[in-house]
């Protein structure tokens, strides 16, 4: 590596060190306020500063460095949550291999109960509920997909939840009581 390249690398490291010293605490506290978990917040901050190092030229030119770092940390946390959710889904799927017969029967009954609950919903409300809670779409993404307003999506989700509560109570209440 040329002396110019080493000099640039040292300069970038010094800039990163200054950024870290100046912004670690506010970025960490911001990440913790989102994650509500120390380890996850620490991981997010570490990943944030790695990304900052990768984009050091851009970051040096920005006036709002703290805002940029906080935004990156928020995106990192969201990515971490999504990754955890995917891993949990994979784990849940592989867990079925180790379930006993009574666990499998209970799971089948639970799934059938859930299917009956969902079938009681209006199709648009059912779709809205599943896309938000099962597939992780935001209200904004769902509104774009359904070509409607965010308030309409919120209303559909609210109505679907209310209907599910009512139907669940009816299904669990013994007949004639």
C-alpha cells in the first residue's frame, strides 16, 4: 500500500475515532430507546459505526452527523428485528420435528381455531390483518398496496381485531351458558 493510502486510512480512522467519542452516547441511548435491550442496542451501535466508517467521506461532509448516525442505528435495529423474526420462523418450523403427539394435536387445534376466526372476517379486513401481522407490512406499505389511505388501513385493522375478539369469546363460551 502506498504511503498516501496509509495516510488516508489513518486519517479516516482518526475521523471515526472522533465521531465515536463525540456521538457514541447519544446514538447508544437512542438505539436503546428503540430496542429496549442493552445487547441489541450495543450491537446496533457497533454496526452503525462500521457503516459510518464505510461511508466516512460522505459523513465528513454532513452537518447533521448525529442525525445520520441515529437514522442508521434505527435502520440497523429494524434489520436485526426482521432477522430475528425470520430465524424464529425457521426455528418454529424445525421445532415441529421434536413435538410429541399431544403437542402436534394441540397445534392442529390451535391452527384450526385460528382459521375459523380469520374466516369470520371480511376478506379485505382479513387481508389487512394478515399482511400487517403475519408479513410485517407497515400501514403505509399496506395503504399503497391497497390504494387507500393510512386511516382506512388503521380502521380495517381495528375492525378486524374487534371482530376477532368477539368471535373468539363466542367460540370459547360453552353453548347455552
